[in-house]
C-alpha cells in the first residue's frame, strides 16, 4: 500500500471513530467497515441513506447497519450460509480440476503438434514420401479432435457451473433477506425487532416509542374463510401499516397476527396519533373471497402505545405496551390505548 493510501486510511479512521462514539455505535468489524466507508465519501447512495437514518434515530440501529453493510460493502461470498458456501466451494474445486485436466490435455496436444511439425520440417531434408506426409496430417487431425472434445467438455462444465453459481447467489440473496424479514408479509421479523429495540434503548432511548397492533377477530377469518384468506388479511394489514411508516418508523411482524412499530425521536401523544391514523386506514381494507363470492371488509386492529421512560428496560417497555393493547381488546377492540 502506498504512503498516500495509508495516509488516507488513517484520516478516514480518525473521522469514523469519533462519529461512532458520538452516535454510540458498537465497535464491531461490520460497524467499523460501514462508518469507514461513510466518511470516505466514495458511495453517494450509502452517504444519503446513512445521513437520513442518523437524522431519524440519532444512531444507526443494528439491523439497519447490517443490511446497509450487506448492500453496499460486503461481498456476497462473505455471507455465512454454510451449506451454500460448501456448494460454491465444491463447484470451484470441480471447475479447477476441469481446468487442470483441460490444460494437461492441451499441453500433451501441444507437445504432439510440435513433434509432428518437427517431423514435417524434415520432409525436405529427408524426402518423406507422400504416404508418410499424409500419415502425419492424419495424426494432427486426430489429436486436434481429441483436444476439441476436451475443450468442449470443459466449456460445457463451465457453462453449467456458471448457471449453478448464479442460482446459488440468488438463493444467498433470498436467504439474507429471510434473516430479518417475515416471509409472508415482507415486514421485518421478530429477530430484527429484538435487535433494533435493544440497540436503540442501549444507545439512544429518549423519545423512543413502541406501538403494538393486533388484528381483531383474526381467528374467525381463518375459521370462516380458511387460512389462505387469513394470510391475505395479514399481508393486506402489513401493507397498509408499512405505507403509513414515515420519519424512521419501522414495521415488524411481532408474531401471529400481531405487529410492532418502533417510532424514534417522538413522544407518546404523537405516536398515539400515528397509531390512530393506522387504525382508520385498516378499516378501509376490502378483500374478495372468490370461493364464496364474498367481500371481506370488516378488518380492524387494536393498538397499544408506550414511550420509553427512564426506568424502562427492554422487557418493561414491551410489557407496558402489551398491557395497553390488552386494554384496547378488553374495551371493545378497534381502538388505541391509552386514551
């Protein structure tokens, strides 16, 4: 590495570390790489996203940091999915062997060609007969056919391997998404929720609000119309909730028919207004049950809303919010609590 590159690396590191300390970013290799790239000013898209996220959260939540790292920095081969990694390695070994075999064939062919051409060069010197000349040509043709077959085999293996590698990379991409996303609704999952909320409460808890929403009478949808329509209800609810997310609000499928939303840099009254707006938009959902030719338009949800308090832990914030959600259910559903 040149002195200029070393100097630039040192400057970027000196910029990155204070920013990480300022925003209480854990000192992990992923975060170092992410913030180093951020201060390096080489990736405008990353800079724009980081600026927006830090403005919304006063930090960079763990799941968000991981997804940004994977999108803008990490090589897909770094993804730690053991089975797929082994498959890729196996194909690499097989390709390497095919290349080695083909190179060996080509080397032998080259040696034979050289030998035959040396013999051809002696035609004038030794006055070889036409029959011997034709014999040399036949040898060249046969050996050319051998190397052609070897090359065709290798090319076929290479094409097949490239197709398999492309399929594996696509599967890796999907598996990476599955780590933090719910397969049915596309919302972030419980694992992402736990990491994000714990990260925010550890780094920048003030103004963090939590909303829990539970689809009303969801069991009756499954019992009356079947699980397929029940799944469609969940997807429609997630879509509407996600469309209402602004200013850093993130949607998670908390479990079953329950969703969670983390609202950063807010307060309980504002988060409650957001929850009530979401409640009203869910009332407008209309689904068609094609088997029974019925329209399902009585979809609603109950909401509980809490703001982080100085004495709160991860568990107590969730427990208090869940208590408000229970109150909303108990008082008749399709409402936001506390009042």
